[in-house]
C-alpha cells in the first residue's frame, strides 16, 4: 500500500499540510473524510498512480496535518478555507488544474473547491454525500440517530473534545464500526493509522471544528451560492452506498442536479466507506467516468 508514494509536508495557507505523492501523468487529488486520514485510499492509491500523479493530503485538523486552534472563528475550518488549502497545495506542487476524488468530509471540501475555484477542477467524483445544506434542512429523527456524530461534534467546546480524547479508540469504533459493514472493511494497519492520528494532540478539536463550521458558516456559503445562482460546472460523478444512510434518507443525485450542470451518479453495493468496501468497483466506475469526453 502506497508503495509508489513519498510522504511530504508543505506550508500552504499559513499551515503545514501532510500528503503522499506518487505516480506520473495528469494530477488527481484524493480527499478523505472523518474520522479517517489519507490512508482511506490505501486499497486503490497504487493502481491510480499508474495513470495519474496522485496527491493524497490529510485535511487540516486530521492526520499529520496541522490542527489550528479556531478560537471561536468558524472561518478556520470552513470548507472555503479547507478548499483553499487544497488549491494552494496543488499549486505549490506544480498543478494549476487537477481532478478530484473525495469521500465524506473531503467531498464537502471538494464541493466548495469546485465552486470557489472552477477553473482548477477538471472532473470531480464525490462519494457518499448529498450537499451539506440539503442534508441539514432535510434531517429527520431517523437520520439524526444514524448520524448522531453530526450533532454530538457541534456541541460547544470542550465537551465533545474531552469525551473523544478520553477514549479515541472507542470513538472510532462507535462511528466506523456501527455502520452497515461493521469493522470488516478496515484492515488492522488502516485502523491503527486512524487511531494513531486521532490520538494526537488537537485532533479531536480539529474534527469538532470541522463539523461546527459545517453547521454554521458552510451553510451560509451554500445559501449564498443558491441566491447568486452559482452552480458546479465541472463534470461530476456522485456515488453513494446502497446500504448507507445517505441513500436511505436522501436522494443524492436529485440534490446534486439542483446545484450542478453536468452530473451523473448511482448507488453502489456498499455502505459508507466505499474506497475500503468496494475498491475494485470504485476504480471501474472512476475509469469509465474519467474516460468520458
């Protein structure tokens, strides 16, 4: 896993971002979700590196990237700021344009990235999300029970941070292991990496601030997009797990069609963690989409 990659740190947007870089060819950036790191791509990264220059960063607040103190400023972990991290990183590496494959929280960063920096994103694949605003506005009791962490993590500091820091392994298992596939998608080495990173100082704070921003300033930004008729214009593929909560409680393709001009998508025989549950199928769907003129 990641046999073709090197670990690098870059100073961008006033913080240090850790990433792995490998392969050659056109640029492809991989953005992970919560409560994970770039390691979520370990089952497909080497294959992707045969055709692309693959850049797999840890988002701010996650993995081995910096975890700045927000000090009550929602901008610090807004998806607008996190998207700027990615654009700045890719420019620093030498790419003005790139494609994006993103899961979960990383897909929310990618959404903002494609809106704020439309000339940078050539094609984009988003995994197992509907737009943040749509999901919050359509939340019902069943979804709130399934995605309890959305509402736990946005509680005022320091309560959620304190509870996560008291038992990071318990938190990981309560989030990752209680979805449709249980713990079966996660190799021992992957879980150990997620645990190592979550146990770092500031990691719980970074995760909470990410979610707090999504429940506040990120919604303001999405509402402003709608008011100004700003739409996603890059070719977009959305994939979601047939057995996951996103497809059960929302209509992802319908929601993305409301705000994107060129979008296709489907459910896969998977739960939430598509890159670790059905990696070969994800590669197949990705190849077909990327080959489209």
